[in-house]
């Protein structure tokens, strides 16, 4: 009885946010970009670090109340130090002025200390927060990632070896060898569902509103649940409380705009961001009327101080639509090499002229949420949300899918410090309504697969963090589903970090995790490279004797970090995962989703990655090697999923050749991924952002040979790009316009996406885009 009561006190809020602008003391009072801001809690070590963006702005979220020592430095200026008291308020603003004095600074010393945003890779805590083993990428770094031509929060994690996505056509993200549906996502601590777009634009949340993106390297906190792989946490930025600001971008795939500023109501702010795709044809026919793709998303956020804390309300909604011909327009020669007779070709053309079959797919997802959080010795976070997902597929003229999810949720959590240890506990409740309905007409016979569940899920957790001597940090927690649609059991979490010396540290972690919402998407289908959409089913729902179980994962992680110099870090990550109770579609059908039944299986994943990263003023980059192995089993079939490349080597670097000009280079090499040979007719020309067009026709649903029985050739790609910032002072305000150009696949290599049956010759490969050029325009006022 005592344990549930203790767990009912919830997980703490993110704390206060320390932010401001660093300016020069000269007559122009110009903002200082790339200044290093170091914040250290009184009597604690090490410090948190962040760097200012192009407008001189910095932000350190999640600081507990207390005294902090702040040091600001920048090459060409005298460093400045001051003490700041962070009170129990949501935001503390500290603007800082630096005095120019370049002749007295040691250029070598300042460069060695400069580390852009490296401190934001861990949460702000009164002791060494690296125990959470989190990789956190700050918002400015997302826009400057040398591996990407356009900012994408989820894709940026691929550089660290912990996550992977399809090459050039990312439709979802895989963490530690887990399936796409095994990775959860939150926005400002609120769970969201399926935050992905189609055709290569991965993250459905506008990158201009993301202030940080975090992914656990080790065992997840007990506060995190509902995903057997990991949960990616996206934190959104705060609108400026003093003035209206706007930023946007015009790129190869979309146009986006963000506006934020104060409201004349009790120091409140409003942030609104919209994005819409450019025209994207999926048909090379003269009319181009059959195939197309479009997407859009909107995010709005309102904040206001309230009763010693801050209330925040946000709405996040996205929508995608795809359509393409269900049969190829020109199939005089079929994918298996058999030529059609003239009569067959004429009959097909006549049928198509009467009423062409179209695969039409659309889905929408949205979350509306409100939360209130406070600070102080006892910090509270109260939240409520509503998430809705709807998908409608018309496939091959014979199959209709209607899939929906509604999640009404609420939670409250709390954190406090006692005797030098930090404690957190919390409880949350979700009322789900999940429906999966397929109607299939085949040989005049109608078959159905109908799954529905409307369960209540109540979860609670408790966690403690403490430090032993100066070298050891322990985190121990437990999570339990008090009310659940299927039996699961408790979820223990444990993390230990040992730092024998300042630049060297090691960590290990163990976590058991359960997942009640799974997916009936077929990740081994070719269609998954076009639209990697999760198709939810809830544990406890059943049809024809098959029952959706709760998935369970046991995960062991190990990390090692060595700071070789102030700007150079060597990191290693290893993991081992065993998963049971997985819903799998590929062992049952080659269709892109479950149509008549599904399988329940297991998975085993092992992996190791080593990353060398540099965070300097002139050169920023990362080199990563990954070794991974994943096996999935169900219905007596064992296979390696297509998202598992055995080995990969990737590197990217951004070089600041002039004050406002950065040249980027990126290269990646991967061993050939497993794939299944497609037995159906398919027309495929890779979508090119430069041309705004591709060609897709067909309804791949059958495979030849064993599941994932083929292996694609090795993948290799080399990209180059350049970005230049143009800065002006307009009406007394600093403004910025950024122009960029990129050349992808510089050496014009024909990398393969899939293979047609029956032979794996070069003529049978479906290829990814060849060499192409893209251009971008960003602005900030």
C-alpha cells in the first residue's frame, strides 16, 4: 500500500530556463555569435555549456533553483564571470556584455575551450548528469549538422551510431536494432504518435521550433515508458517575451514559417509554426495526374506565468497524402523479365484508360496538450493531452484499411532533493481507443481483419539518483503498470557511472520495458521506403484466435567516454536487447500491412558503435563506426530485417572557411542490407528533390524466395555543400539570411533500394537517386 502511494508523487519538471543575449560593448552593441556560456552550480563540478547562436542568444533549460557561477568567453573579447541566483520561476533572463580586446587574448587557449552546444548533451542536474547517458542536440546544431543538407532532428541521431534510418528515403527511425514502432517520441514531455512524414522528410515537427532533441545512450529513466527500444524527447523553443521574431525556410521539399512573440496578457507568449510540402509528382506520365505526394504540419504554443510556475498549451498536427498507380503504365516488359504479348498490352492499356487503379493513402496525427510546472524545493509537473491518429488506405483495388488511435491522457509528477540525493516519482493514466479494420476482396470473396481495444492504462514510477564519493553515480528506479490491458509486470531500471579521472568515464545500465501499443506495418515491404507509417493495435485486442500481446524488452547497455582534448571526444556505446511478444507482419504476408492475420514473435539485437567528435570554432564534425546484428523470429521463420546493416562507417565535417561561410562534406559507407525479391510488377524512378518528381507504380505484395533472402550491394555516398550567412541590421534589429547549396551523391553511384525477382542482376535493382543538386534559403528576423 505504501509503495503505490509513494509512486503517486510524480516526476519533476524540467526546472527553470536560463537564457539571454551576449552582446559587444562597442557602439554597435552587436550580438556575439559562438560565445561559450558555462554554468556551474555552486560548489559543483563539472559545468554545463552552451554556445550563442547567430543572434547572440543562448539558453540552458532545466536548471533547478539555486546559485550558479556563469562564465562567458569568446575569442577577441575579455571573458566575463558573474554569479546568478535562479529562483523558483520558469525563466531567468541574463543579458551579458563582453568588452572587445583581441590583442590580449590567447587565440589558441580560447579555441581549445570553445565547444558549441556540447553541454546540452546532458540534462541540467546539481551533480554529474551524464549518468543519464543522453545525447542531446541543441536547436542551432540541428541547422548546422554537416551530415544533412536540410535540418531534421531525428535524422541527426544517425551520426551517433545509436539510430539508423533508410538511406536517402528515411521514413522512420530505428534505435538499438529495434523496429520503428518500438521507438516512442515526446514533445515537451507529452507523448506523440507517429511523428513522421513520407518521402524523405522524416521529422513531422518543424525544425525551427525545436530547441533540443534527446536520445538515451544508456538505460532510460523510469519516467520513460511505453516503448521497448527508447523514447526520443523533443523540446520546443520559447517565444521571445520582449519582441516579435520570425524565421523560415524555402528548401527542396517544403516551405516553412515560424512567428513568435509576446502577448498583451500577463507576460504570456505565442509561437506558431507552419510547413507545407512543395509539389511532388510520383508519375512520369505526361499528365502526371495519377501520382503525387504532399504533407503539412502546424505547431502552436502558448505560455503564461501562473501561480508560481508556468502554464503551457500546445497543438501539434500533421497530415500526409500519397497516391500512385496500382499497376504500371508501361509493362511491355515485366519486372521478372517476361514480355507481354501485344494483346495483353492492349488489354491492359484499354483497362487503364477506362478507370486506372490508384493506391491512395492518407494519414493524420495530432496532439493537443496543456501542462503546468513549478520550481522550488518541491517541483511539480501536471499535464493532460489528447492524441488522435487516423489512416485510410485503398490498396491495389482490392483492399481497404481504416486505422485509428485515440489517447486521452493525464499525469502528475514531482521531484525533490533530500540528503544529497534526488528523487522523482509520478503517475499517469491513458484511456485508449484503437481500431484496425481491413476489408479485402479476392476472387469474389470478402475477408476481414478487425481488431479493437479501448483499455485503461495506469502507470506509476519512482526513481532515486545519488553520488558516492566523487567517482560513482547511481540511478535506480522502478516502473509498473497498475492497470493494463495485458499482463506485463514491473520494469526495473539501473544505471551506474564511474569516472576514475576527469576526462575518462564508464557507464553500464539495465532496463526492462513494456509496450502496449504495437504496429501491424510490414517493415520488409518495398512500400516502407515510401511511407513508414505505424499502424497501431492495442494489447488485449483479438481476432480469429489471435491476441495482441504486450511486448517486453530486456536491454543491457555500456558506454565509455574519453575527452582527448577540450574540443575532441571519443565515445563508445554497446547494447544487447532481447524482445518478446512482438507483433510482426512480414512472416505472414508481403503486403505493406497485415491483411488477414499477424504473427507474434521475438527479436534479438546486438550492437557496438564508436564515435569521434570534434566541437570547435572553425571545424565541427563526427566520425562513427557501427557494428550491429538483428534477428527477428516468428512462425518458425528467422530473418534479418532490412533496416539492419551489419557494418557502417559515416563521417561529416563542417569547416568555417570565412566568418560567415561554412563548407560541409559528408560520406557514408554501409554493408549491403538484407532485402526480399519483389515478385510483382513495379515501376520505379527514385524521387528527386531537385526535379520534384519520381515515378512509382505497382502494388508490391508478393516476394520470391526466402524473406529477406537477398542482400543488396554495399552502399556508398559522398556529399558536399556550402552555407553562407548574410547579416544586416534592419530598424535597429539584427537580421539574418542564409543561402545554401548541396551536391548529393557527388560520384553518381547507383545505390540500390530493392531487387526484382528472380535474379539479382544490376538490371533488376531498384536504384536510389543519382547525383543531384539542391538549394536552400533560410531567414531570421
